[in-house]
């Protein structure tokens, strides 16, 4: 494979490849990945398609690199497409820092980078988030068939009966439309820090839409990875408080203001709607924490402990803000008792 790949890399960059090695971490797709040393002394990261699906993804990603030039992107070093198995050659980021753990400085840097992404001119022809609303629907699928969700043991049927109308309303009210540039796959394995740069990789899911979605979709995983305090955080302080504040702030902003306090509705009447996305995101976070992690990553909490705490909340008569606060407090307490290392890249 490396012999054939060497020829394709040479065709992409115009320089002979003299050494291949496997990068740390395997990623979540089947692309062939290699760090290469070139005859001119340079190094590069290579992604090569292995089937039709990965070929399509690489072409989608290349369309972004071919047009956008910015510090938040790896430098494009070469591209070769033989019509079957394309090869993308990018800047070598193996010397960068890949979270977790996250410091407050890392969080602030990524938020600033996402603002820069949103303000950049996107490539022509990207799909819009609004056009993907049906594909992104989650609670609608649960409404159509409740059993797969209930079989997870994360919620009772009575809770779902009470909560589902609000969750469906939140899903339908979520603002996806916009003309801004989004990465749409922001998580720790797609982010690194190199010097003063914050770099995002894997751009095959890029879209246009509401830029707050990039932040809102990232925050649950940030919250789950908040365990270790690093430089920029005072001793004894965890990143959980920072993540919690940003989760609540962003979840409220994604819902349109008109749906939070519409004419003729009191603040008390509007509160369930305004916090719906926050509740839905907390539920998604619990599912993430309690579910099975990929084989190369440890779960940040034991599923049994999460479910135990969750049951305490599910058995309360109301599924409101106080219940969610109780759930969050219980999750944080369980997290403090559970010493689990965060997996790095």
C-alpha cells in the first residue's frame, strides 16, 4: 500500500516521498493516514481514500482547502485525484497540542477561532444547515419509535411522555438558517493548538448556517472532557463551571428570542420553551456520558453511576429546571468520585 501511496503523494506535491510512519491515533473514518518525510526534508500529513465513501469525503474536504486560506486551517500542500482514490496532503500538525485536557485559554482560543471561521467566505456550493433539518432531527425519530430510546434505560416512559412535546417544540424552533461558514464537526480530536494558532481539521462536513450551532454542538463534549485543570486555571478549579455557563448561555441563544417571550405570554409561560434546548442538550450529554465510548477512549463516567443519579431525577414529579440542576449536581458529584484519565490524540 505504501508503495502505491508514495507514488500518489509524489504526484500531489511534486516531491519524492522517502519515509512513511503512522500518526498517533486512528481517527473515526477508514481513510489511510500517514505522516511522511519528503526528499526536500519537509514533512506532511497524508489522507488517502480507501473506498468510494472516503473518496467522496476527501473531495468535499479538498473543496474547502482549495478556496479558504486562514490560520484556522492546516496548510494545503498537495492534492491528487485519479478519479478513484484521491490523496490530500496537508501541513504536519504532529507537534501541536491536541486536547483534552482543556484550559480556559484553549476554550477562549477556540471560541475566537470559530468566530473567525463564521466571518470567512465559505466555498460555493456548501449545503445549508436549514436544508438538513430533517436529517438532524432526533426527537422526531424518538416520537416515531420510542422503544430504541427507552431501551437505553436513560429515561422512563412517564418522563418521555411529559418531556417529548417540549423537546419537539425546541427542535422545531432551533434556528439553523444563516449564511455563515461552519465547520460542523467541532470536537477535541478535530482541534489542535500550534503556537498562536487554533487549527481545525476534517472539513468534509462544512456547511453554511447559524454559527452558534458550531459552539452549541461542541460544548457537551467540552463539558464531558473538563476533568483536568491546566495552565490558565487556578489550582483546584475545574473547567466544568466554565463549560456549564457556556452551555446554558449558548443553548438559550440558539432558540429564537420570540419563542422565549412572545407577546401575550408571561415569563413563567415562556420559561419551559426557553430552556428546552438546555434540557435537550443535558439529556444528550447524559446519553453520551452513560453510553459506550469508542474503543480507544475511556468513558468519563461509569454508566452505572450516571444511571443511578439519573433515576433519582427521573422519579421526581416535574421535569423542570430544578430537576436539571439536580441532575447536573449529581453528575458532577459522580464525576468527582470517578478518577478516569482523558484520552489524548
